[in-house]
C-alpha cells in the first residue's frame, strides 16, 4: 500500500563530498584521480592541517570523511584534510617491490607535491591502506620512512615478506619515531601469520623512540578490518588530543592517579598548544568515578585537590549538584549546604540546588527550614514552567 506524504513540496538536491581532481602523473605516465575533502573551518581560517592519504579512495574516502565528522564533533582529533587515491584495476600488485617504488614516487612527487602546493598543509602526514594496500603501506614505511608520520595498515598482505626489510630499517634507525599501526583478525590465516611475525619483531627489536601498535581483532572479517583499523589508528596517532577521562575509579588509579593525569595534560599542551591545566570535564569525570565506586575517601581527596580551580562553579548545575548530593549521602552536611548554597546563588533559576538544601535540612531534622526550601523550589518550578 502506498503511503501518501503530507509534505506539500519535496526538494531533491545532489550531495557532493569534497572534489575529484585528475592529475597528470609524469612518473606513471597516466592520469590519476584523487578526491580531496577539506575541513569545515578551512575557508574561515588561515590554519594549516594534517593530511590523511587514503589508498583505494574509491572505496574508503567516504569512510574517512565520516570518521572525520565524528572525531571532530566529539573533539577526539583535530581537523584534517583527506586525500583519497583512486586505484586502477591494473595496480593489483602495486605493493610488490618493483611496482611499489614507482607508485610511491608518484605519490610523493605528483600527489603530495600537488596537495602541499595548493592547500594549507601541516607537517603531519598519514597513510592508510588495507590488504594489498596495507602491504604497500608497510613497503612505503621501508622505502620512505620519513615521508609520512603515521603508517596505518589494515590486514597488510604479504607482511611476512617484509619482515627482513623492517628489521633492517629499525636496526639502522635507532631514533626512528614514526607510528606504525597494523591489525588483523584472529581468523585471517596467512594475513594474521604475517602480522604476528611483524609484531614479534617489533617487540624484540623496535627502538624505544618508535611508536608502533599491533591490534588483533576478534569477530571481524578480512573485509571489515579497514573500518575499525582506520578509526583506532587515527585515535592512536592523535593521542593526547582529547580531554582525558577514565571509565572507572580503578582504571584511574591503575593508570597512576593524578600524577598520570597531570603528565597527560603537559604532553597535550606541548603537542597541540592547549592549556596545561586540567579541563573541567576531566576533573568532574574523575570525581564522578569515585562517586560511582562509592569511595568517599578518594572523592573527598579529589574535590579538595580540584577546589582551588573553582571548577564546580563552572560545571553544569546538575553535575555540580551530584557532588553536593554525594556529600549529603555521606552525612557531610556542612559541605553539602555550602555547595548547594553556592549553586543556588550562581544559578538562581535552577530548582535542583533548592531541593538539595531541602533534603539536607530534612536529614538534619530541621523541618521548618527544609519546608522553606521545598516551597521555594516548587514556586520556582512553576515559574519556570510558565
């Protein structure tokens, strides 16, 4: 049965993501298509941006753009430019040494040179590839270890054939500091065998300066690993960018407690220019973990440490009230009253601090005062609803 729409008019428009550019490659002696996505702020600022180069752009360019929107929307990474490099059918074996060097030279001299000349790029450059393109990504690391800052390889194949070359690279570059992020699923057969061998090599021989991470998936398929790999690889490369938070109090304590948090923010400030002080969200989320664990000792220690920053006066009123309510739960009535009063003064249209004061005086068996605050809260609630 057809359902008739209630809209009087429907407007259809085409949706375009980025732009497609055709370059003449002098090295490959052919035209090469690339797709370019620019961040939302690109036209509004004079900023420079990291660039993510995506092999098999015809397949993964849109995925990279989608991830960018998520990362930036949730403040997990800075904005970055995305360049998708379209693959031709004839390039099935581009990761084999003879073809790889030619293709890599074309990326460097034709594509990267074009992008750096025509767009505001920073020194951060990342390369992503899957399967054979993942093998090419490792080949790029071997042949041009300083061309990219991060080499992200999903289910790279054949990784096992590159072990000796990687060994030679890291043995002769003791100060090597680029990121190699590679993955496979536990059921990927020879693909997994190669990544396991590469992981063992790096465990035994990688210099301390090198950033590398092997992630073994469970429950993925060969065709699904690129999606998870690009997500986790980008998060790993842009470490220290997000405001720090922990899932549990135990996780916070096992990570080193406040000392590790202050260290994180120092590194964050050094790399990205953010303030070195802890963010309000970090201070609240750590405090909330102590509340969820019902650990008053840790809670009180954290609040007293953070109090000089006046962070509670900047919190959303419901979050700040949850801290006062935890004091009330543990019968710290004076602390609860002080905080509820502070919040009532700062948020004169909020009823939650007034109800909190009513609950606190009720716990103290001061019924008259408790009733006074309940009435104030109810009156304000009616005013707000009107």
